C-alpha cells in the first residue's frame, strides 16, 4: 500500500483546484488523490474500467457502463473535474450539465428520443418492455410540450430540471 | 414482486427512505459513504435492505442463489414520517432526473465500504527528525542485521550456531530441522499405532507453530477457556492473514479449511497439515462447494478428529472491518465457538494483502519487524436458535466477534475481491424503478 508515493505538491493541488473551478477544497483534493492512487493499483496514472468495476457498489449501479465511458482513462485532474459536479458547492446548472452529458453519449450537444430511451433501458432493464418504455416517454414528453421527434438541448434540460430540486452531492472523506 | 423486497406499495416506501421528496429510486446501499457509527432510521433502513439483498445474493456460485432470507422486520426501522406513500403523477422531470443513481455511483467512486476493508495503511513516518532518525537507523541494523541474519552462518561453526539460536531465521531453521527429524520417522514408520502417531504428530505441529511464533517474537495473549476436543463443534474466527492459523494452532491443534496454495506453502499443506486433518478448497471451482461441505460434515461427526477451524470471511481482511460470514459453517447443526483475533498495529501490520505480496514476502516482513502482538479471545460456544436461519446465526456470531475485537461490520461478501457482483443485484434496482414508473403512470 502507499501508492501515493508521488506526493502532490502545493502547485499540483492548486492546478487541479483551478481545473475543477474551485469546487473542492485543497484537503478534499488530497483525499481524492489518495483514493485515486488506491484505485489505480498498477500506478498507470489513470484508472482502467476493470479497476472501477472492482468497486462492487459501482459495479451494480445500472448506469455504470455509461459512466465508465465518461470516466475511463481520465488522469487525476480530469477525474476531479468529473467529480466536481457532485461537490456541495456545485450549482444546479453544473449538475444539470453533468446529467445532460450522461444522456448525450456522443457529445453532440443534443439529446434525442433514442438517447432518452437508452438511458431508460439501462435503468429498467428487462422489467419494462420496449413498447412500454416508448409509451411512457412519449406520454411524458407530450405533456411537457415536446414530441418524440423533438431534440432536447441543454436549455431544455435546464428548463425541465431546474425546478426538480436536484440532490446530487457526495461527501469526500477527509481524515 | 418478491417477498423479500416488500409487496404492493413498498417500492415507494423504500424510495422514501432516501430523502424527503419521492424519487423514483430505492437506493440500497445508503446515501452516506463512510462506515458511520450514528445513523438515522432512514439510513439504517436502507442499509438493512442492502444487507438483506446482499445476504440473499450471498456467494456467486451458480448453485448458491439463496432465496431463504428472512430478516427481522425492516419496517421497525422506518419511522412513519419517512414513509410517504402518495404516488404522484409521472412527469418528464422525474424520468430525466437520474441524480440519485448518479450520486450513488459517484459516492462509490469517492469512497466505498468494500475497498476500505482491504486497505493497509502505510505507517506514519515518525523518524524524520534529528533525534529519532539515528535511533531508527539503529533499529534497522538490529532488526535486519542481528535478528534476521541468514541461516547459512550456522554452517560455519558451532559457536555461530549458538549465537544464531537467538536469531530468528536460525530459530526457524533449527525448528524445521527438529520438526522434520521427528515428524518423518513418526509419519512413515509408526504405521500400526494410529492413535499414538496422531498424538505425536499433533504435538509436533503445535511445537512447530510455537517456533514460528517465536521467530517473529510473537507476543500473544489468549483469553478465555482453551478449546476442547469434542465432536460436534466448529471454531470460527476472523481472518487477517495466514498467520492467524499458526497463532491458533500453537495453542491447540486445529484442522483448518484452507485455499490450496502453490509453491512451498502448498507443499507444507500436502505433507504436514494433512496429518492434522485439514481440508482444502479451491475458490475458483464452483462445484467445489458441495464437496467441501460434505467433507466438513464428515469431519465434525468423527470423534477423534481435531477440532475444525473455519474462517467464514473467506478472505483476508485488514483487521479493522469484518466482511460477511459465509453460512457454510453455520448450517452444520453443531456448536459454533467464535474466536476473535486482534493485532496490535503499533508493532507490525499483520494484514496479508494477497494481491500485493506473496506469503513469503509477508513472512519476511513479519520477521524483520520488532514483534507481532495480538490478542486472541475464545468466546462462548453458540448454538443456532429455534426459528433462526443460518445467515442470521452467522450475522449474530459476526456481531460477537466484531464487538470483542473492536472491528466494524461491513455488509459485503469477501469474495467480491475475486469476482464481480452478481447482475441480479443490478436487476433488483432496475425492477424497483420499472415498477414504480409503471405504477405512477397509472396515476391520473
């Protein structure tokens, strides 16, 4: 143990803090670094998918595969930036941005009916048929003033979700 | 819907566990990321649900998807104000809002209770000042240079042999020589008188373990009555390293259940430990379980067999936590005698991180530190209570051991170190979500 042999200098910490828009305190960044080193067992500088999947709690999350695509192979700076949406200091806009990115898997800036269906499929598995999913989505979209053919952009997500009272916070254990 | 998770309106009941508003999700593992001492009712409730599910999922062999879990009624942990059962109409924002799932995933990335069990803490550097550093250097010289010197020097002269008597490797080497000198003749020559042979072999193994313990300057305090040799009893202990077995064996010759290892350890397993009646298993073979279960049962019936020692965690844990106990040892219908082992970390960290070091390296590390200090408590034999199922019995015994040794309990199966969690757990979450969506859809 003790992979954190490459210690973080003050300069490194400040650089990381800047990159994540000061959403984590310096102590939290140090704690995240030791966690990063713990997960990155072979000290490659990034955490592979396999190493993420060895966290049982992560592995059994229905959205683990989508998140893996976003977080696989990130270096520490980007890893902290990825997690910054979950900081208690993050604004609702930043959280909604994160959610948008999860939906927008190909990064084109728009979410189609197909993307919504895919995420719903991840969340419900085999317990809802494809027709049921399409029906549900179609129904709620129409009620909200959209249709199956509409494309949702970030502004739409902002409109829909900003009243939802998002609770998306994670506590970084600082010893 | 399955009895276990609740019926009729309970998806939302569990969903309500997590926060005051009604998300569509029931999160099983709990919102808090640390292993906390003080928890709210909601969190206890959701953790209990998690434990129930995980306990029910248990081992990962195809044969072992148990469906026989009955835990104490979870409703007693949910206070009425947290249960708001009003299903509201479904909106687009509800479907789009995946924040609970994302929070769980991020929380698992940041800190999870499973990896914590296998973390060996690097010791704090205490020697970096002008006064302590020379002392530390002296200590290194003594530990590596005097306590641990190579055993080849005893070949040189008798006087060196005597000086090495005080040195660890020398002690160990001498011990092995004496052991084999006595063991081999006894094992091969005394064929007819089995009872005597086994008695002598038992004593020899005990002696060899004492030599091992002496070679690391083990200071071990035993509390409680010594185990007695009776049929229909099984000993269970928490597991930190293979030396647990040696420490316990020093006092009483146990028959232990061990993973088959390669190398010199495997050789010792085959030759010596078979004589005390040890049973081997192989984690990677799924059919292995039934074979081992049969062997265990036979062993406990036999009158003259050594008492059986089982480590129900199934893997080495870092002596701060206990992972879930496998129920195999608890469904034999005999007395279960718990043994709690706690190492004192000030002297050496006895946790054997089998992914990071081989057993030889681990032993060498032990032999080059000052001492191995630990406490062993033999606790009162437990019997399964009427109406209790083996998993509950296992949890009760785990409670006893954890309390006695000051360890925290974690609701994970130790085998997750080697295997991925069963997809059934993910499916459970999906099922809850799907059903609540469909239900809310019907609300007008």
